[in-house]
């Protein structure tokens, strides 16, 4: 029984010391957890410019958004693979991307037919 009391006292004093020193105990425990990959998002717009490094898109409200092109970026749909050079200014496209600390990373670009209502 004395051993259990000593063990409990040492554990409790360790937590109190960590709390008083301001050590982020919960962050340390959470650091071992796996990180969740960013969720892909989509946006429609017209191409302003496109080269091997970046795609600039004009969205619905006229704002221009820059997407970084990586080795994993895909152009076109399955069966109709294209390259960045196939996307000209004025083309209406659907862009799939993820947001990271570095900015918006392009995942896929697909031509879209603009519907006239």
C-alpha cells in the first residue's frame, strides 16, 4: 500500500510541476497522433494564365487566385490527360486543390463547358 501511495504521489507531483512550469502536456500527448491530410476543395473560374509553375484563376467575383503546380498536379480527366500548355486564358475550368501552409496546391484541372441560361 505504501508503494502505491508513493507512486501516486510522484505522478501527481510530476503533473503539478509540469502545470506550474507551463509545459504543454496535452500538446505533447497529441504530438504522437497522426496528422490528418488537408481536405480537397473545388472552385470554378476562368484561366488568367497557366505555366509549369502556377495557374492563376479568376473566380466568380472577379478575384484572382494563384495555385501552385507540383509533380502530383493533374491536367484533364481520366482518358483525356492533358498538360498545362493546353489550358489557355479564358478557358472555363474546375480546379481541385488543397490548402497548405505554403498556399493553394493544385491537384487537378478540368475543362468545363460554360452553361448559358
